[in-house]
C-alpha cells in the first residue's frame, strides 16, 4: 500500500511540476493534470507523434519510454548535462519544478525535431564536403557534442541497463551448481531460462544492484569478504504481479523458481540453510553468533527441479516410484538412485558413460557407491557376469526431515516412501485440524500473508476461529531427477505460483563438474534443457 501511495504522489507531483513547462511552451497548464491529454501534449513538446504516448500503457516497456521522455523534456528547455539527465530519470518533478520556476529557462522547441534536422543537414554537408556548413552546424548545434568520457559513460550505462532489462524480464543465464537434476542437467551446465513462458513477473524489489541476484559475495576472508552482504534493499517493495504467459506450468517440465523456504536463511561457506533446517538440527534454537538473513520472494535463491505435480493433484511415493492421482508417473529418462556396485569396476569407463564419481559423496566411488540411471545400471551389469548392481533404498525414517517436518505425526515418511499429500489449488478449500495444519500452516501464514495461531486446541486465522481454509494461489510439487540426492519438495514442501521464475530453454555451454580445468562438454552445447 505504501508503494501505491508513493506512485500516486509521484504522478500528482509530476503533473503539477509540468504545468509551468506547458505554459512556457504555449500550452494551457491545466492539460498537464489530465491523464492521457498530458502524455499526448508531452509527446508533441519533445517532437514525438501523439500516438507515441500509447507506449506508456505497456508494462515494463513504459519504464524505458518514461525515462526517455523526461530526458527529452528537460533537453527541450536547454538542459543537456549528464547529471541533469540522471536527476530527471531518478525524480523528474525536481528538475521540472526548477525549470518552471526559473525565468531564464525557456522552451527551445522540440528537441527531437532539432536532432532530426541536425542529422539531415550534417548528412548533406558531408556529402557535399561543405566544411563551412559543417563548422556552422558545430556552432549552432553545440549541444550535440559530447566528450569521449561522457560517450563511454552513457554507452556503459545503456549496456548495463539493457542487460539488466533482458535479465529481469526476458531471458536469464543460469548455471547448474548441484547434482539434484544429474543425468538430465549436469553440474556445470549453463542454461538460458525464459521468463516470458510462464508470464513475466514484474520486479518486487525496487532498489537493487543491477546484474547481481541477491548477494555480492559469500567469501568470509580476503578482499572479497568486504562484499559479503546483500545486493538490494528490502524496502520499498512492489506487490506481486505477473503478466499473461505463453503457457502454463505442466507436469514433467523442469522449472526455475525461488526457493520457497529461503525467506529466512543462514549462510555457511558450503551452502545456505533455511532457518527451519537449522532449528531441527539444533533442537529448536539458533546458535549464538549465527546471522539470520531475510529475503523477499524475488531475492530468494534460484532452484531448478522437475515439476512432477500441479495444483489439484495428489501424490505419493512407494519404493521410489512416484504416483500422481493414483497412477504411476512417467519417469524421467535419467532418473537416478543410489546403487552399490560390487566388485570394484573400471572408474574410467564409468566416467566415460557419464557416471558422476563424486555425486554419492567423498570416496563413495572407491567404495562402490554411485548415483545411476537405468541405462547406466544395464551398462555396468554388462561389464562382467559377476558384477552386482543393487539399489540402496532410502527408507530409514529420519523423523522431522521430510515435509511437513512433523516428527510426531509423519515421522515414518521417507524420500522413498512418502505421502499421500495434496497439492493446493487456488479456490480449493481444505479442512483444518491438528492432522492437516502441519501441511498448510506455512501457506496460510507465510505465502498468503495471514495471521495464524493455535489456542486451546483451536486454530485462529486473522483472529477468527477457523476449521477450513481456501487457498488464494496455485502450488506445485518439484522433485530432482536425482531422487536420492535432491533437496526438493519432499524436504521443504510446496512451491507457490508467485515463486515461479521461468522455463529452461537450452544449454549454451557446459564444463565438466563445473570446472574449466576438467574440460568442456561440447556434446551438451545447445542441447534442450526441457527434455525428459
């Protein structure tokens, strides 16, 4: 609400500040206060056609249109310096008020018409080799000259601005850092991800350093430790909004999303832990000296997993096989489990077959433990008649480890034998009681912003006793193809629709194990990232 008020006030100040500018240009000042009319007159003042104002109605694009129009407005009054342009983009009412109040600042005509006229005359003079005309143009259009420093500065700013725009709204490059999708997507794969396929999500974090997602550096020593802090300000912020998409999130598609439980995290050198994970490991307390970092939705860490179930589905896992709505799900081609191979086999041959020699843990390969897909299992069995390849079930219960992290009621669930569990759908209503609340309390309180408490065995939402709840948005269930080495929805639960970032398109580069020194996987370059 505070952000909405800010933009309303900004719009009013912008209109009021332009009244004097309109009058100096011979236009009735009241027109600056009329939405639509003001934009049309503004376009005329700077040398644009009236229909150009329609671009201001297009989300995302209108930011760039507005920035260009405010710069051209002050230039039409003779303000051509770099910092005057910066001030106009940052907060246009200030230079507009200053120009309107100054008796010396007069309207000098549409700047864009002057520029077009200059380029026409300059082209003619060059063709005729008329040095006198060129010299006259340099004097008459002195405002067109820019120093080399300014040219470079503006070029760099434009390049960063354009790159940030493309990254924020259209396509972003990602690198696979972990083996949770191993087989399908490998550590060291560089992906292009489309943010338009599922609908462009407009920015929620307003003040942020361009081209940095959420943290400058995680280094705790050396010069880089000075940058060991967040790259944005949590306030002010904008509400969530998503433009219409080209398609919806479907089952079996890899999806990039913001880590749902990444709103309160602890950063350690090796990885991030959500505060819930830390408390479960420390008996519910935060150790002294541990810094808890809070992050808004769009600044949570990026994850990539396969969407195995959509809103309205019910899932369960039995002996590692996923079932969706009671039917065995289609398994990814490179779905992997942990296997034990005996006797020892040629590790070089396994490496050639794409078997990760590190995925199962330090020294695991020397002990015969590997993460394998079905094809790799058959190849290893074919090495010799005495080779045994046995899957290692992950069915030993770790109470509280898997979602809903309720050791008392669901402590027997494991990553191999899990559920059943319902995937919430917008508009659907579920009953609330002590059995169901562990699944939905985070949705109600965190993802959908309600006050939630329990008193005397009763549940209260926003101060009212509740026995049911109706969901406000859709949710999804994400799992890694490397089923025995993936922290996914089985560990931290549902992925809300407002956390969806985009759809992986293709691999544009790939380094073996994420290390240039180990080589480049040329056979993976330009490979689709959305295959099964």
